[in-house]
C-alpha cells in the first residue's frame, strides 16, 4: 500500500498574470523521460501550464497520455527531466515531496488499516507536533465537514468505499495545504457513488477554496468538476479551456473525438466555394454558413482534403421541425439501430445512398418523440452552424 504523501509549507511569493490573476502553480516546459531497457520513453513532453489561485483544474486523457506522470512531478514523486515547477512563486523542482505545501489523495486511498478514522485524519498533524487540542479541533471540524463525524472511532475495514474516500480527503484537508492533488480518487467507486462524490467534491472545493489539480480518464468527471480542462495525449497538452469551450470548440480532431459521449462523427469531405459554401461527404451534401468560406480562405485550407465533424446532437428529425426545412441542410438515412435513452434516442444510421456500407454508419441523437424503427428511413436535418472542419494533415480544427 502506498504511503500518504505529507509535505511541509514553503515560503511563497504570489505571482500574477497580465490580467491580475494570482498564479498558484506554474509548469514551465516540463518533460519527463523514462528509461525502458535502454530506450527513452517520453511520458510528458514540454508541458506548459498556469493554474490560478483557487482554481479546480482537471487533467484528462486516455491511458498513457502523461496526466498521472504530470501530477506526480507536481507532488515531487517524480523529478522532471527538464523544466521547472513553481508553486506560489517558488521553484520547487528539486524539492522532496515533504518540502512542498501540497496534499495528495490517491486512487487507492492509502489509509493506514491499523489506525482509526480519527488517527488517519490526525496523522499529518501529529508528525508536525501540533498541540493535541488543536489536532482534535481540526479533526472534528474536518470530519463534520465531510459528514463522517460519527465514524471517527472506526477502522478503514469497517467503512464503505465512499466513507474511505472521505477519510482520505479529510487527511488531506486537515493540513490546510496550498495545493490539493487528486489521482483518480473516484475510480474505485461504483457508478452511482461516483456521481454522488463528484457533487460532494464540488461542494467541498467551494467551501475550502484551495487550488486543486485532479487527474482522471473519465470525461464526465472532467467536465463536471473543472473550472478548466487540460486535455492530454501522447504526453502533450492538446487544449486548455473551460469545459464548455473544449466541448463546443475543440482545438483539434483528437479533442473533438475524445470529449463527448457518444463521440463526434467524422466524415471525409470536400468543400466547394463556387456557389455559396457547400460540404460534400459520402452520402450527403450540405450548405454551410458563409462565414465558413471566409475562414477556410484565411487558413489557405486544402478544400479537397478536409474532415467534417458533427456531434450526434447536431442532427434532428426533420419531421419534428416547425416550419419549412431547408433542403440543403437535410438528407435521408436508413436507421440501423434505435437506442431509447429517456429524454432522447440515439440512432445508428447510414446515408440512404450508402445504406449497404457499414463504414458509413454514424450516430444521430434525436428527440424522444421521433417515431422511427430499425430498418425504416428518416429524413435528418443538420444544424450546420455546429459543423467542424479539420485539416487532415495537422488535425487542427479550422473553424476555431
């Protein structure tokens, strides 16, 4: 079992950005290279990041993308091969974990099984020789805040997964550190409890107000918990922005495909600017807003080598649209599968012109009152102002 990371406070100098925001944590050109039997493996590649005071930042990405290694370098559990880690104005890159004013909550909770809840929470204060009355007051206040006040005399083996997680949080909170680090802390909980604990973490952050860096592979956690999301892949930062911007204006094809459930649909496409702006993909042809043409011209885009991206919710049942539906925003498709999802239905469809081509299948999310069965045809209308166009060579989103 991993030992809890305990650290001591360091002198701090508040940094400010150009817009006057205090910077709590700054990563400067952080690179981490591991030696794998004589071969260099780059786990983190030139990561630069500023995190503001009191901000809740979530690092998200697939397994092996570098998010946990980045977190471990912040904690001091890994030393960066290159770059600097600055906490409240102080370069801590060469400091041991105990010298950094951070507290870390692990995926496996890392509780001491032989200690009671009270003893687990109080441990970081005891090793710092806090007076016993101060320790008791802080432990009781922290336990009350987390709703585990009645569990102080129990041991971890007597607790549920959610209660153990609260104890792990309590041990971090009781120290009142400058920075909280979370390493996939909810991944061992069942789905219902994860949702509950996400809500509790949001409330807790609002109350405590401390800078937090949270690592997860779960995009739902990333989108619901964060002030800003840091999307990573292959050791590199792909995009840093609010959850809304990352979802609605993904910087590149990777972010567009990773964020969103069901994921964005992608189509090989060409664009014509001869008579308005039209995008042609296998099975359909759509009119796009005039502004798209201006943007593509500014980029000098290769109009014959683009990829069209449309999220499932960009499609709708044309039969349910009030008024006349423009023909240049609609096409017919064969419904292959209908998945009722409560407030909506997810349809696996293929453009009618390619109904025998399995590779042409994509997902459309339509209203629940769409009356359609598998095997039938449906006329879909497309919200083309939600379209994304990606450069096939670079993956960049040309419309952001």
